[in-house]
C-alpha cells in the first residue's frame, strides 16, 4: 500500500499528523493529490466527539480540490509531475452531475478537479425525485470513507468534477460549502423577488449565503453576528449591512435596514435557540425562515404565531447535483471568490487550527488547509 501523511482524528479533541497507509484503489475510483481542503463546521462537531456518524480513527475532509494522479489505465509518476501537467492547461469544466461509470468521460492524470463528496444509491424514492441528499443510503467522503485531510484520497470517478487548470485550488475548494449555501439561499428567496434578507452568522456558510443572496437579486442583505472582527470582515467584503446583537437592538436595526416592507427572509446559518427564536420574531408575515445551521437540535417554536402569520419554515441539507454544478460555475467565473475572508494554513498544523476554532481564536470565515 502507498504511504502518505495525513491528519487523523483519533479521539475527541485529538488530531495527529502522522504517516498512514492509503487503501488500495477500487475499480471506478480515481486517486487525487489534495491541494486545498477546507474545515467544515460539521467537522468541528466531529472533532469534539458530538457527531455519531464520524468514528475514530478517521481522516476527515470533504471540501477539497486536487489533481488526479491515478485513474483506470493511467498512473502519475509523482505529485510534482501531475502538478506540472495541471499547470500546463486543461479541459473546460464539465457538468457536476455524477454519472454511471459507463458513461463518465475519462479523466486524465494531471486534471485538476473538485469533488462532490455526496454519494447516493440512485434508486430509492428520494433519488428518483432528484433529491440525492435525502437518500437513506447516502454517504460522504470524509465521514463514511477516508477524506481529504491527507496527501492523497480515492474518490468515485463520478464524483470528480474537472475545473480549469489555472483556477486557484483555494477557490475551487469552496465548491462544496457554496453548493450548500446556494441551495438554502435559492429556496429561501424563491417566493420573494428583490428580497430583504437577514443572515445569522458571519462564518463560512453565512458569508456564502449572503454573497449568494446578492447574486440572486436580494435588494438588501443584513448579516448578524456577535464577533466584531468577523462583522468588520463582512463589511469590508461589501456583501451587506452588519449588526451585532450584543451591541444594538436587532429589531431596531432590522427596521432601519428594511423599512416598512419588512424582512422577507431569514437564513439561520448559526442554528441556536436565540437565533431561531429571533428569526421567527423578526420575519414579516408571509416571510420565510430558512434553517441551514446544525447547531442545537431542540428549539421551542411559537407555533401559533407561525400559523397566524403564515410564516414558512424550511430546512436545507447539503445540495442536489445541479446545486453543486452551479456552485462550480460561480467559482469558475469568479462571481464568488475566496478573497478577503479565508485563511490558508498547513495541513500538518491542522490540529492547532481545530483547537483555535473551538476556542474562538479564529476571526476569518473559513480556514483552508494546504498539504
């Protein structure tokens, strides 16, 4: 078996950078040399031991970009040579819809790709309805199989989506969280042309939801967070107004920003009882509350108020194949970028990055790790 270095989660709040073995590649898979991999909020919960789906020892990592170094019938001599091929030019981005191996175009060694980490059975009622993210047999790279917190990773060929060779791997690695955010935001604004939207949370998902809302035609966007440095970063990005509920009355701020028309939609990317309760209180009658933040499970809801005000309450989990494809296109065209809100750290120092995130010592929206 091939030896590689990987960041291995071994127990609650324990990460080890160590040499490990890459399992044998199966038929229909390609081997990707990881170039950039983001840390997801769900992985922080896993790191703390709060996620039953993640079982140690585990190589996490599902938001990533890399270069194909081995495919059926082809083997790259080295990561360095593969990188040279990637930098010399590449095919235009293909559709992100996973296809059966029999009809997937072949991938050349040296092709830069992003990976849709979500796999589904393709045959259940949810899959037939075009909702693979709701498949009862769904699985994720980095959760149910080894992920990208290592130098190399095997993925299904159908999950690998080519991107231009000249595209920044740090930008491309945002495809997965952007797909999540795009789906949630698109559904939240669906009934509200030129919407006024409030986003709770200035972390990675919240910022991407705010950016996406602007791209989808929201007339005004307000981002609420209690981290003053993150709010300053959001303001510098120019994606919307900002509010700190610890320093000002949020209801007054909502009235100032959205005026008499009221607040059409709230996207809760935090997922805690105070944000959920505020969302129900602040959205206008007939408005929409979208829940994407997987924070605390149980929350008391004012059901009578929701009924009498005809407030629509939605949840959004992962993405469809089309959402992933659309996210890749937004990044490829430069309409959403990583600039001004992400931080790159070495993968070898990933354990420290997780500890900093848990301790609240990170003020950027996303940490991206580089092997």
